[in-house]
């Protein structure tokens, strides 16, 4: 999966996406290395992931976003080598 916004490929940069809970279960990986376009936000990255894995759509409104070990808003833009975490709700037990 490449998260792009119709930019030339020479402008793409790499980020790491860490997956937990339902995201990890559906995608079957704990981590993904992705190429994204300048201006892509963490929310857009999540939306593009959901386009590829539609069964994740019910979790979108409840997902929190982590960027480089900090909680951030969905409209936070990504930078090269960022580490993004999608944090769905989890229940204790």
C-alpha cells in the first residue's frame, strides 16, 4: 500500500506504521513501511488503509492517532521517517 495524493513519485517519503489490536488482526502484520506524499495527514493515512481493508471502517471514528510517541489530531501532517500508531479502542480484562 502506498499512501499518495497524486504527487510525483520522487516526492514520496517513508514512514513506519505500527498496528495493534483489530488493525493487526485484519492486516496480519505488526508493522508496515509505507511511502507517502508530502501533505498526507495521519487521518488520511488511516482512511487509505480502510479503503484497502474495508472491514476496519467501523473502527475509524474510535481510532486515536499516535505520531512519534505523542497523541495527535487526525489533521497532523506526516514527515519523513515518522512512526505512526493507529490506536483502536481496547478493552481490559
